[in-house]
C-alpha cells in the first residue's frame, strides 16, 4: 500500500492546550494532515478529509493548501473516492463532505450520536465545523454514514479501532500490508510526546479512555510504526512527494 499524508496547513497553538497540566507556556506548531491510502487490494480511500478555506481562515490555519489540490498531488480526485474513514468529527478531520459525492463515511457511532445531538451547549461542540456537521444528518438519511460499533475490519488490511478519550468516538486506523504495519493514531496522540509522556491534550472527553488509548496505539503498533495527529516531527519520517504531500516509506526505517 501507498500511504500519503496531505498536509494542508499549520498553526501555532497554546502549548498548554496540547499538553494537559504540563508546566510551561508559550506556543507550539501543529500541522494538519489527512491521509490517502492507495493499494492494489483496495480502491483509494481517505482517513479524514481536511477542511475548506473558510474554516482555515476562521481557525487561524496558515500555509493553507486546498485538500482537492493536495489530493491531485497524490494522484486522486475527490469524485473517485467511495470510502472516507473519519477518525473523529472535529473540524480539522471532517470538513467539506460535499466534495465527495460518492463517498460513504465510516465514523464511530459515539461521535455521530454526540455531534448530531440537539441542544449541546458546552464548548466542546465548537470543535466540530457547524456547516459540515449540518450535513451529517442528511448523509445519514441518505445511507452514506457507516456507523462503526467498536473495532471493525473495513477491508483486508484496514482496521478501525475505537479508543475514545479525545472525542467520544475517536478511532485509530491500523493498516497492514505484507511488509509492515502502520498505525494512524490521528488525535489519539496529537504529538509523539503525548503518548510518550502519557499526557493528553487539554481537549479531553474521557480522561481514562484517553490514557487507555495511548496503550492501544502502542499495542496495535507492535513492531510497526505509528503517526501522530498533528506533530511536525512526523514529516521527517515521511518521504516528500510534491509540496505538502508526503508518503510513508515502504520499509520501516531502522
Ligand atoms: Zn481532534
């Protein structure tokens, strides 16, 4: 399989928002990737979608690259995508679903229920993009949301594992081919350091589940490799393909 990271922007955020209860202030840079998985076994599919320019402007994302342009650099058109795995429903992972007219969106039931609930008033709600979330209900009635219940093998070598913690239905994606295993941890660990120091971000839905999620990422990774959700350091472990699009090396680097 070829696994591409499409990095569609970056932003400076408060350090304390990324490392809950950790000492020190100041800012830390995040990158915003989504993933394309293409292989002989399966039609290309996405893990997350990125977001539109309006959202980038609203959320202070710099160096913005349109996701459709990023996909083109990975050799894929949004019209051809029939599966999008959504790690969770935050704005930077689920945006502009209208760009994928043929796609079914595979999302954990907990996130779908949480983000379609009416009258949710606490600030966590605002981590989703209102415009994209509005489309959830319509996608659901059109039968284009595949609600996952826990750990699910989508197709050979592609498994979703529910971890929760950061978001009610936060899931990671485990990809196997003959050579290696790759785990896309997404926001189960924004940075390598979150997992390494067992420090969640300040964006916590369930603290205990967040902690168990770190263990799940490690256990699922085994002798393979894993990539965090927003750490610029991951780019050094990827091969540049074309401006802001990177590929996971075929062989794990020693
Ligand atoms: Zn998130």
